[in-house]
């Protein structure tokens, strides 16, 4: 707004303010703090360091327009005056704040890879689909999903998929996620046996259809359930490992894929 009003240094000034505030926060850490307060300050430093780096990138690349992709691809919190509610915007997606108390826990260091996962995952939810990060173990597929849930205050339940799970178990999980509006992250989803995966296609399709229709009630596995359209499903996969099944084509079509290869160790 300041830049549009004619202040040519508005973006650079905002970056300087962000950097100064970060230094002040770092000074707070050398004081005597109790454990919960120290945890909060550490979270603020983690996120503010990312904000400072992003603003520095804006200055270097001369990003001054709110329609620029570099700005649009960041997760931005705002207050909707009409709905009188908080929301998060990123690219085309808009997620309403969940108000789920998730405890005073640590936050992930945001890297360029995390940003890419955020854009893909939120656009998948915006398109009423699930998101399917795939890649080797230890690249941050599950943690990035949990951290996105943390950012929008949503309960995210991580379920380790196992060959012993049957279609009734999966159906009950989908019912719970849909009724509560929670997110589910199915770890190593391709460990499920092909017979169960094929039934999952029908179960998850009924959830996706209800979200698209913005339905209040829907049918899944013969039961009529309440529906909260803010629910979401994520599946992580380690391709090429032993004992893994190939996902049915119908199920693949319900999830937006993203390849997560090497995490960014150096910033």
C-alpha cells in the first residue's frame, strides 16, 4: 500500500523492520525465561527468520506488486471482515483458520522445499483433492504436512498404513476425518494391499464428492455422516521399496502428486 502511494523504499523499509525485530527477539533468548516462554520465542525466531529472508528476496528481485507469484506463493494470514473470521491465503487457495489448540510445540524451519510443498498441498485442498507427497525416507513429507496443519490450526492425525489394515478400518478413519473436519496423513500408504486400496478409491471419492458439493451430510460405506468440508487427506509414499503396492489409477486421480527428493540443508 505504501509503495502504491509513492514510497519507493517501502519494501526495503519493511525488510529492515523485520530484521531489527528478529535481532530484538534473539536478545530475549539470553534472558532468564521459563520453558514454555522460551519455546514460544524460539518458534517466533524460526518463522521470523523465514519472513526476513523472503522480504530480502523481494528487495533483491524488485518484487513490489501484490499479484507477483513470489508474494502469492507465501502463506498469508488475514482477517475477513464479512465472515468475522481468520483465514490463510496462498496462491489460489483460501483456508479458514481451524482454532484447534495443538499445544506449545516447535515449528519446522521453513525452506524452499517446504514452501513448494505448501503451495501444492493447499492447491490440492482448494481443488477438493488429496495430496500425495512421494520420495525417499527422511525428506520431510510427513513433517511438512504436519507443519502446514499447525500453521492453519488443524488437527492432523498421522496414521501408519500397514498391510494388516482392512477396508473397514480405512472406512472408519475416513468417516472420522470427514465428520470432525480434521486432516489425516497416511504414512507409507502403498503398504496397504491392492484389494484394500481399490475399496479406498470408492471411500475417498465419496468424501471428495461431498466436499465439492459443500454437503452437510453424505453417504460413505452405507452410513449417512455429518460432513465438515475443511477435512483433508494426505498420503506419503516411498516408491521402489519392498512390499509396496502400485496405487490403482482411480485412486491416483484423487490425489495431487508432489515429488519430494532432497531436503534443503543449507539456506
